[in-house]
C-alpha cells in the first residue's frame, strides 16, 4: 500500500474499508492519501481535522481524474462508496 510510504504519519488504522478494486494512488505532494476507481479519485483525509492540511470540513473528497473537479464530498464513508459505484455504473 503506497499510503504508508507516501504518508508515513497517517494512521492506517483510521482508514475506512477501501473497496478491493480501488487502486491506491497516494502521492506525498497531495493533501491526503487517494484511491482511483475508473474515472474518479477518492481522497481520504486525516481523521482529526487538526491534521488536515487544507482544513477541509469533509474528510472524503471525490474528484474527477481528468478535470480534478470535485464531484462529491462527505464525512459519510458509505455515501462516498455509494456515489462512486453509482457514478461508474
């Protein structure tokens, strides 16, 4: 898992259950670890808001991989998973 290499101070125990088909594309220059599924990138920010670089209110941000446009954000992990599945249906 590249999240542990790219974000060594990120507590992996706080990660939600990432679906198997999502590829870890975490990169240290991003604000948070991320996973790619088809044409969406899902960022999973730090659990503690004080640790978030951009001070994002929502922990989970979904961007379109080509445009980088935010298409969904939430603090509810299941809502994120549901959105990604429906978006890519």
